[in-house]
C-alpha cells in the first residue's frame, strides 16, 4: 500500500521543487540587481505574504480561483498520462513551491549581493568581461551554496507537510494514507509510513549534499 502511493508524493515533491527553482533564480537575481528599489521591495513583500499564508488556506484559495471561477485545473484527484498528471498536480505543487521559493529567494538574493561585492567581481570587470558573463560564470555558481542547503532542509520538511496538501486536493499519496491510518488506528501502517518518511528525508539530505559538492568542487564528502 505504501509503494502504491509513494510515487504520488514523490511526484508532488519533485514537481514543487522544480517550480520553486524556476521561480527562485530569476526573481532572486532581479531583486539583487535592483537592491532596495521598488522591484526588490515588491518581491520581498509578495514572498513574505506567501510564507505567512497557511498551506491549506492558500490551496483552497487557488482551487476557488483556478478550478471553480476559472475552470483551468481540476478541483481534486489525478488525471491519467504524463501531461494529465502534471496538469492535475500543478496547483498543489504551486502551493508548496510558493512557500519554498519564499525562503530560497531571500537566501539566493543575499548570496548574490554578497558575491557582487567581492573583490574578484571587480577584477572580472577590469578584465573586460561583460555583466552577463560575470553573472553566469562567477555570481550564479558561487551564490548557490547556501541556497542548496536551504532548499534541501525545506524539501525535507515538505515531505511531512504534504499531508495537508494531499488532504486539500484529495490526492492518493502517503499523506492521505497517513490520515486514514491514524483514523483507523492502523498502528503498523503508521509505523511503516513514519519509517518511509524518515528514509525519504535522509535521501533528500544526501541529494542536497551531493548537489553542494557539484556546485563547489572544493567541498569534499567525508
């Protein structure tokens, strides 16, 4: 029963992580390059709001807007096929992604600002490199390190937080199975799910460490 529902939770977490990364990188660069300007303040304000919103409330709000009033996405459940799965998981993944991006945008913005003030950036400008080359070769990679750690920790938290999202959108994942098992007092199932969540958290932290090493070859795994 756990393996039958595991893929739904993994797909939801992976989808939300991709959306969060897509939101984080351009918005963090935009906020950092326009530090303390109106654009920077607007981005910080919006993501503070998203971080403060309860996940269940934001999920219900998105369902009302994009499933009831503007019927673009399904209210609940899963559709068949790859595109159907991506379509039906978009709203729950977006809810998770907005809370994730609220943390990663702030972290990446701060890292970008710190890197832009480093001495080697001035040296790169003195060598005649264009701004785009400096951002791509020097700023982007050196700014990712702290953000990778934040993303790994938050994704580990998201594994357990999918219980609420799966309940709001009626998704047949591990979260729904956990709720029904607790209600039925199925203790072996609850124990099995707890171990499964723990293993997933360990694997996500391992993936974050490997990504950290890939981003900074100076770091060695011990």
